[in-house]
């Protein structure tokens, strides 16, 4: 709007300039002949018409520029609204998935698990067997670990499913870390141990391995040897003991 006013003012000045030149050159007052008025009209119209035509082009370009700016503003707001809506929907989905993860453990049947306490006992047994396999390479020990782990496959798959949902959103690094940290902070000790064990016994893709690493965060520094040596204390206590930072702030 400011630029438009400036252009109009400049246009008026330019239109008055040839009039001033004509008056200064032919200052004989108003003529009484048609020919003089015709000559003046041709002179003034030719110059001023060209100036006004040029100004019209400039104003048209300025108007197009303002329209594009307004359109871009609308598009930017629409994109923001779409992103806000998508983020809101994703947050609702994310919370539902976390709640469902807890329900899997609480409501599991006889053929799977009976709560966190049983899962904790089984994971500690898996760790001992897996460490034994690492030392002896006895396939029987490895199979026992796999058999025990399979009982918790639904929980493992659900956690990976949530991580896949985060990956599909193509979030920036900060938001992605916040969601992974949220998962990590809500996982129980046996669930974290399950993810650590999964890296040793399951044939997983590189992308799944990376997702597990992101979920575990600082817990990735806890090895099987550390787990076997500290199996009777909580993982967060182990992390504190090893000065491992596991929470995201």
C-alpha cells in the first residue's frame, strides 16, 4: 500500500512537469483558437498518456506482487493448520498406542505373560542364558532364549510399531527425540531389557535396529555383561551407577 501511494505521487508530479514546461515556454495565457488547443492536447496527451501507461504497468505489477504475497500468507497458514491438525491427530494416536502397550501386559492371557513381575523374571533368565550362549556358543541356550522371548513378541512388535509411526511422520530431530524419549521413559525395566536382548537374538533390519537404538537412548551403553552383573537391581539404578543419562529434557 505504501509503495502504491509513492507511485501515484510520482505519477502526478510527472504529469504536472510537462504542463509546467508548456506554460513556461508558451506563457501567453489561454488561447482562443481551436488549433492551439488541439496542439496543446496532442502535446499534453502524448506525454502524459505515455507516463500514465507506464505507471499503470508498475501499479499492475505491484498489485500482482501484493496478491502473490497474500496468497503465500494464506498457503502458509493452511500448511500450519494442516501441520497442527496432523500433530494433534498423531499425539492422540501416540497416546493410545502407549496405553494399549500397558494393556497388553495387564490383560495378557495364560499363554503369554502374567504382568511385569513375571516378565522381569523371564528377562533376567533370558539374560543369563544369552550370556551363557555368548560364552559357550551352545545353540540350545540360544533357543531357550528365543523361546522365552517369543512369549513377549506381541509387546516387542507393538513397541516397534509405535516407533515405525514416529518414523513415518518424518519429524525434525528435536521432535523425534522427544517422542522416542517419551516411549523410553514409560518402558518398564523388563521391556527395556527385552529390547536389548532383541538386538542379540533377532534377525532385524537395519532400520529396526536404528529405531531400537533411538528408543533405548543411553541404555544402549548397557551390555549383556553389565546386565548379568546387575540383574537384581533396576535398570535406572544401573544407568545411574554407570553415569548414563537416559531421560530427555
